[in-house]
């Protein structure tokens, strides 16, 4: 209900019935319980008027995103009024294999591995190896696993769509997640408007991406940092990465050392 109040600006009995598929009596009870829980975060002009956020709403209610709102509407059992006003234009390039996904989760939980044939741009036909995954990661364009590679003797990233074949192993993982240094280390990414833009353009970019602030600081796992840099299309070299192709700049890129070699798909 917090999501509806924040992103629709109000909440009524009728909207609760639409979104959650409940009857009138139950929707009234849900709304009353919600108002009692949130208290001063909500306001209501009359007993029958929709509930609206008060000036205290943002101080009391945990933040949510517009994506949370889209997920709520898309998860409804029926098409909701207003849902056709929202369009997700992001293309999906994911190649999802439910059986592989489930088996990887099983291996992560059990601390065991898989024998896989894994294709890469250098070896598209695949190279066999044993891997021991500890986490599955939804990157912007694909799913990958973070796993110990027994061939390379290090933790690597493996795209699920490049697993050509696999067999489950009962063997215990020789290395665990707590031993994955780059996974457990966090780095700070300081994102600013590209300095080659004039002040007026920089001000516009700060408004668009940083809510008017001078910069955006992101704390991310070192093993995942390169995916963030790629997804946000951050310039890391001012001589090479220039406007208009690059609008944002990773200001502390030089201090991050080997960041941009992290997270690469094994060859």
C-alpha cells in the first residue's frame, strides 16, 4: 500500500479492491489497518475521501522505486485500470534455463559444484571445467553465477546462457563465498556529470541523475562494479570516453586500480 500511496498519490477502497482482488469489507479493513499503522504519514480530507501522503510521509515510510510500482501492477491477476499508461521499453536479452537455474541454486545451498562445458568468445565450442557457485546475479543484460573455477583456480563470473551442458557434482566446494575477496570487498563509485560539458549541461545532468546533487555515490561489491559501470555507461578515461556518447564520468576511476578487469567472463 505504501507503493500505491507514493506513486499514485492516493489510496482508496476501490483501488485496494482493484489491485489486491479483495471484497469491499476486506478492503475497508485493510485500509483502516494501514492508516492505523502509518498514522501521521497519511492524511484524509473526509472519512470517505482517498488517503493521501502527508508532509511526513517520506520521513516515516521506507523508500520505494517506480519499478516497485510497475511490478505491483504487473503482478495483478487482472489488467488494472491505468496499467496501460506504463510501458517498459527495456529489451530483454536473457536466455533463461529454469532447470539450470534450479540446479545452480541447489549447488549454492549445498556448497557443491557442477561439471560444465562453457563457451566463450575465444572458445565458442566450449571448454570443460568444474565450477562451484556461491551466488546468482541478475546483471542488467543477463544472469550470471559467481563461482570458484577449478580450471583457473580463482573466483570467476559465468554467464548462464553460455553453459552449453552440465552435470551435477557431489564434490564439496574447495573455496567458499567467505573466501571470495572481490565479492566481500565493497568499493565506492563516485559518479559526476562529464566535466567536458558546460555548466548548464552539467546542471541538467545532475538534475536528471542525481536529484540536483553534485554527484552520486554508489557502494557496490567489487566483483560487480564493472557491471554497474557498463550499465550506467560511465566514462572512465576522459581522453577516450567523451561526450556526447558519454554523459557521466566515474570521477574516482584512477583510484580503483584493477576494477575494470573484475567481473569478466572467463575465456
